[in-house]
C-alpha cells in the first residue's frame, strides 16, 4: 500500500496549510520536561512544523521523516533545525544522542515493538519521550453545525482502512514496552480559522489523500467542501476545536 503522505501535494499542504497546534501542545508539555534540553529528536516530522515547535525547547532539534518528499520544505518551515531521512524502527542516531524525543501522530504508523527499543537506545539516561496528537478540527467552540457536517464529509470520503493504529494515553499506559507514562493530559486546542484556511487544512487530511489515490479529483473535493461549508462560515472567522493529548514517557526502571 502506498504511503498516504508520499506526494508533493501532501508535502506542500503539510508545509503551508496545517493548523498551528504543535506549539500550543508543547507549551502544555514544557512544565513536565527536565531542563536544559540539549538535543531533541522529532520522529516523523513531516514538513517540519513539529520540529519548528521545538525551537526554544531544545538547543538543537533534529527532524526525522521517512518520506523524503516531505523534507523539501524544511529549509523554509524550520531553517534552524537539522533533518534526516529515517524510520522510527531504525533511528540513525547514536546511543544516548537525544535528551528529548517527540512523536506527533507518527507512532500510529510504525511497529511499536521495534520502535520502543530504539527510543530507549537513542534517549539519554534521563531522556523523555513525548507522544502527542490532535484530531481533525470537527467542532466549533460554542456553536453547532460543524460536527454534523464532518460526519457527512467522512461518509463521503471515508478514512482508509488499516493505515493507522489508535493511540492515546490509556493505550500507552497499557503497553509492555519498556517505558512508563509519567504525565498525560487530554484537552481542546481552539484556533480561529477562516473558511479558506480550513479548506486548505482539510485537503491535507488522510481521507482526502485516500480519495485522490482512488481516483477522485482534489479540486472536486475542495469544491464540495466549500459549497457545503459556506453557510456555516458566512465569511467570518470561526473558532475550531481540535481534540489533543500528550503523554510524557520515561524508560522503566525495572
């Protein structure tokens, strides 16, 4: 099965259209991190937005991404970071090289049995692994409408089967993986978005990529979304809620 993120269009979308949720989540994480952090490794960095959010958290940040096409944008998105092509199951860093490791929605696509031993190898003795993610913005703050529209959107453009496994703090707590969850939190991130910005963002979602792979025309998908969302936005900014979580994990001592 082809990688849903392995196209130039998806790379451009991830560089220019993804909502600025990463800094908001890392601001919540930061009180739970040891300091100072010399080097952070961002697993599955995409076009570099999640690596850019590490600026100011770590002195040196490295983004690692298995899809080389994504990295063509990193010099623009995160010029202060370093980037490498690599997979989570075989991290191209030496033992103890990272004080912090972050994974923003990327572990859903890897072999966890192979990743966690690698994470333990690459992290320094006091290192922390932060797993976090956020769902598609599918609710307005204080107003109805978007949630029912999103249900129709997913019926029309369903998520592809078996391309990702589910993760959340409770699942991570239950894993026998050599790590234990020290802190976790679930929350909403609220962002003011125009309709064009929301449409740009929707076009980067996995179900849209799957529909295009199956033969749909991306322009037609966007036109349907715009036509059916126009009455909800009415040419004004709307506050969209993104469900998020983080889990700070440390190597188990036993």
